[in-house]
């Protein structure tokens, strides 16, 4: 079991909600995960409504069986590009992430 890993300094303040980020910050988190060697395992996506409420979308990137972290990060970048849009927010998930 690895150590519990928190978001890097500064990212928690940029989150729209506790652990949800706009595409640019989600991409920066993927950079950080890759540079720090943390195992990336997926992304969830939500849509912000005009009334300020959120809807978790059924589309997600689920990579717990992906063994090559470089490929997982690449797939994360593709997912971000495909699912980005107005009001979309992403939650990166990695192994041993602090909840």
C-alpha cells in the first residue's frame, strides 16, 4: 500500500468544487501525476447547470487495469479533449489519492 497523496499545492484553491477542475487545471494535474510518478486511474466528468447545480455524467474514463501509466495519461488527455465543453468539470483519480 502506498502513501496517501494530496493534490499539489495551489490546486485545491483552483477547484470548482472540492476535487473538480476545468479542463486546463485537469490537464495540469495530469502533468503533475506523470512527473511525480503517481498511477493515474481515471477521470469523472460533470456538467454544471445554469442554476448552479451539478450533474455527474455517465461518461467516465476508468483505467484501473491499465498497467502503462504513460498510456493512461495519454488516454486521459484524449478524454479531456473529447469531453470538454461549456460548464464541464473533471475529477482526476489516481492510486492512493487522499479523498
